[in-house]
């Protein structure tokens, strides 16, 4: 009986440590923007929506990507724009834009683009492919 309880105890302790190390993302700092189908950036993409479960999955990928890139970065100082779309091969992707300048009052409805005086640590982008369950590296401006 002791041999069974010790591994179970260790398992629960390790799970607790994983949860306390991981950042969480405040939902009010996220805006889900519709993909602009008339954009010149993409040719064959279509609009998509995100369920709450998919938002949580995107958050997870974003947290892991930031930890890989710079584990001291606090995501809660950034506003985040998630733009879901169906790419040209039918996969659901989410384009993530993170920025810490919140002077734009319409950031929840208008895509934010970097400007020349943005700090390197104040703007970055990332892409998550929900169909393939993978993320792409963070791209800084």
C-alpha cells in the first residue's frame, strides 16, 4: 500500500508545481477581432470564430511561447488581440498581437500595428495553428 501512495503523492505534488509556475492571462486584456477578408496581407483566408475553450488553448500556447522566448515577461501588462481565421488549406489559425501601449482607446475593435517609436519589448506577434495544435515562434517588431 505504501508503494502505491508514494508515487501518487509525488504525482500530485508535481502537478501542483506545474500549475503554480504557469502564468495566467486576464480575460479583459484580450480582444477577439474578426479577420478582415479584404486585407491585402492574405489571399485565401476566411473568417473564423473562437470558442471559450479555444481561447484557453490559445492562451496556453501564448504562455508557453513567451516562456520559451523570455520567461520574465509578464503577459498581463500586454493587451492581446486574437484574430482567428481559416487558412488557405482549411486549418484554423489565430494571429496574436501583443502590445503594452494602451493609449489607443479602440484597441478592442481596431487592429494595432507597430509604430517606429515602439519599444522592442512592447510589441510582438505570434501565430497558433489550432488544427495542427502547434504554435510558431514569437516575432518582434
